[in-house]
C-alpha cells in the first residue's frame, strides 16, 4: 500500500506524530496496510462512491479506501493528534479526502457527501453500537447510505447477525436484519492491533434493503423490542404488559405464545405484533 501512495508505513506515521492509542477514546490501531486494504475491499466497488469514515486515527483504512478507488472520503476524527497524519494523506490524494475534527455523534456528514454513499470504519469501541443504531433507525428508509462495512468487537458482530434461539440474539439483530442484509466478512485477532485489545474483532457488512423485510411502524417495533429484550428472561406476556392491557390476546392473535420469551421469537412475528399493536391502540 505504501508503494502505491508513496506514504510511509503506519508504524512510522504513529512514531512521527506521537499517536499512541488512547484508551479513553476507544482507540486500537490496525497497522497492517494489507489488512486495511482488505477491509476496504469488503465495502464493494468504491468507484464513483463517497465514503464516510469514523475515527480514522493514523489513516490506515483511509488509505485503503482511497487506493481502492473511492471518489471522496469524509473522515471524522475526534483526536486532534491525528490531524497532521491525515493531512499528509489528503496531500497525497488531492481533492479526495476531507477531514473534520469533531465528534461523530454531533457532526452531520450529509453536507459534505454526494450520493451514492457508503460507510466504512474501524469504529471506536465506545461509540460503535450507538452509531450503528442511529444508522439503522433514520426517520425515513431507504437511508442515505448504501452499505455499512464496520469493525466491532466480535461479540457485537455476533449480536448483529444472530438468529432466534441463540444467546447473542436480541434487539440489535432485529434492527439490523429488519432493514439490511448483514453478514460477518472478516475476523481479526487481538495481535492485529496496537495496542492489542483483550477481545477479538470482526468486520460486518450490512447492505441496505430497498424496503424493510416486513412492514411495521418503526417506533412501535422499537418499543416492543426494547421492552421484550430488557427483560428477556420473562415471558412476553409479562415483559410486554405495559404496552397494552390486552397484550396476551394480541400475542395469540399473531401466533406468539404468551409464555414465549423474546429470544424465541423471530423478526416476522415481532413485525406482525407491531402492526397489530398499531391497529389496536390501548
């Protein structure tokens, strides 16, 4: 990779700019440019595409995305120490990299992006799940992005693709699988990172569906899944009783046993319950 863009290896970049990873920022840097290029390729054909990247750090994935042909990369970085290193990448790819110093939870990226848009990021561990939920629950669907290619702790990645009946199955799986095709495309060991985290990591690729897999009101579905999985050991008739006085009858109406627990119920049945609740306000 460094022979393609003429930039130095990432270890040298980190040493030059004193970019030691900060635990409080959830940083673990991936220094192997072969791996960052492989992650960039998981995002698909980037030709003619704008890419949003969160937490680029020293810019390993940024360089991969640009080298793989991204039309334009918008990188949002909270750590000002990384800005000089990212500026060097911007100089190597004139007009193709915009860096914003700020908090990804506060910045509106759409002012700087032109469709089609993909999101690719080695997400900081402390904000990764919150960002994913935001991207999966916009006011309107389809969203502004075509796909998400995101690195998470392996445990979080497993929760995104989990199926009913598994311990990992929960609200995150339902939100992701309702509106996207989600799959784990790479696994990475701790020693791939500096400093090595205590856990394994995985890359998940989520492709936005044109329409949700089953019809349901997003707000109602969100309330049901929040209530159901906040008390996942309880029977649904107990965990959902606050949503409707006749919840047991409504569960039976859509074919869900009132004595079932949340982890036993699939997406289609949860969506059916959401439609029934919306049609029968308490």
